[in-house]
């Protein structure tokens, strides 16, 4: 008879702590769930932020790629222009007097040795012209100019004095300033 009593008393004693443990466990699980839910929410926000940054970086990459491609095309175009202008100079040079040939050759050599500060100055000047034309609403062509020069107007050239005028123009440019 003692056995059932002790069993009954043991089960009644263990049922009380079991209720407390179950309730406590449920509260702990609830707290952990809320913590994990908050962590999930913050990670989801961070993931969304990273996804938007990724798409922004891809957009920048495409923009830079297009700019690089355009600059590469422009560089090849300018190289072809230089090649053709060198060919024209080589064809015209023998028709000039010895003095003018030397001046033109000197000017060509100086033109080949553009320094980075000169390039920066030319680029800055082109940007200023672009900004001014945008402000004025004009579509002015932007061409590189030697340091600090304003675009000159060419004098009228007759066919008989064409080479002489060309040589004097080139000679004036070789001295730094066009003098018409």
C-alpha cells in the first residue's frame, strides 16, 4: 500500500515543476522566436540594401563600360585623323621653302611632345567651352586649341596663293600665336 501512495505523491510533486517548466519553455521559445524574427527582418533589410547596391554598381559598371568603349572609339578615330594629317603634311612639305620646311618640322615635333599639364589645360578649356555652350543653349563644336588660344578665323585663300598662305599659317602657329 505504501507503494501507490509514494507513487501518487511523487507524481503530484513532479506535475507542479513540469507545468512551470513547460510555461517557462514556451516563454523562452517565444522570446527566441521573436529574436530570430527580428534578426531575420534585419538580415532581410540588409539583403535588400545589398541587392539595391548591387544593381547600382551594375548600372555604374555599364555606364563606365559604355564610356570606356566610346573613348576607345574616339581614340582610334583621333589616331586615324593624326595619321591622315601626317600624310597630308608629308605631301605638302616638299612644296614649301627650306625655311618653312624647317619651321613646319619643328612645329610638328613640338606637337608630338604634348605634356600632361598641357593636356589638362586643353581638356579644361574644352570643358569650359562645353559648359558655356550648354548654358547658352548653343551647339558649338568643341575642338582642341593650343594653350590659351581663341578660335581663329582663317583668311580667304585664293588658289594661286594657297600653298604660300598655308605655309605662312603653319609658320605663325610654330611661333605660338596665329598672326593673320
